[in-house]
């Protein structure tokens, strides 16, 4: 692997980790719910249990979104179009969220005890998985390709494994960042901190989607 390709790959993996940290510190991804669960139960172990449920739901959501794109990598001659299309989808979602800031009503119907399901639904509804797609497709672009049915099958297997790896690394960074913040709030700040109104991150989240999608489009051209 050439030095330029190596640095590109390292940069993309760094983006996977950075996006995980960004998702983790975002209260909309659920860490305040983990703190609330631990405070209500008055048991310290309730915090990591709740965090693991959030992590599992987030991991499944990331995998479900990325795996279909792993199948598309077999279309070697269409990789540019796929990457451009994926980037435009992310941009379109970001623009839509800018003008439609209402949260899906079905999220309010999920009981607090089902944190994994809530985490999965909120990650899908807010495009957390789609934010990873341009980064993932960039990583797929450094995988060597060849012609033939066997080569295509092997390519799908490699990119499918890569999608799971990306989802796992991203979720690990997400739950580490969110868990650290949740622990600080649970251990030292408590209910008063949770009761404070949070700065509205909806606009920042939507703009992040637009930015990531635009970068994905331009990097594919």
C-alpha cells in the first residue's frame, strides 16, 4: 500500500472514530437516558447496563444501514455513481432535517425500559447511520478489485466484514464518549444538570449531514 493510500485510509478510520465521539456526546443519542435510569434505580451498575443497551441498538442500526452498500460494491464499474448518490442522499436528509425539526412521534411511544430499541430507532430516524456511509464507501474504495464472479463474491465478503468493523469501531467510540460524559453527570453533577435545558443541536446535526454528504460527493468525483 502506497504512503498516500495509507494516509487516506488512516484519515478515514479517524473519521469513523470522530463521528462516534460526535454521536456519543450528543444527548440526542441517549446518554441522558442512561443517567436517568441509574439515578432512578439508585444502583451504579444500572448505568453501564443502560449504556450497553444503547450501544447495542446503535450498532445494529449502523450495520443495517451499511450492509446494503456492501452489496453494491460488487458493481465495480458504478462505484463513482454509488458514492455520489449516497452523498446526495445524506445531503438531502440533512436539508430535510433543517426544515423539519419535529422528532418522530413513534419514538415517544417506546417505553424507557427498551433502550436498545429506542437507540436503534433514533439512530435510523436521525440519519446517524447515513452519516457513516460516505466514510465507509471511501474505505471500500481502497479495497483492491478484480473482475469475475469469484472476485465479486470475495469483494462483497470483504466489504461486508468492513461494514461490521466500521460499525463496531464507530459504536465503540460513541459509547466511550457518551459513557464518560454519563459517568461524570451521574457521579458528580446529578439531576440538576440533567434538568437544565440543552442547547438545540438539531441545526448542527442537520448541517453535519449536509457537510459529510457534500464531502462524500466531491471526494468521489
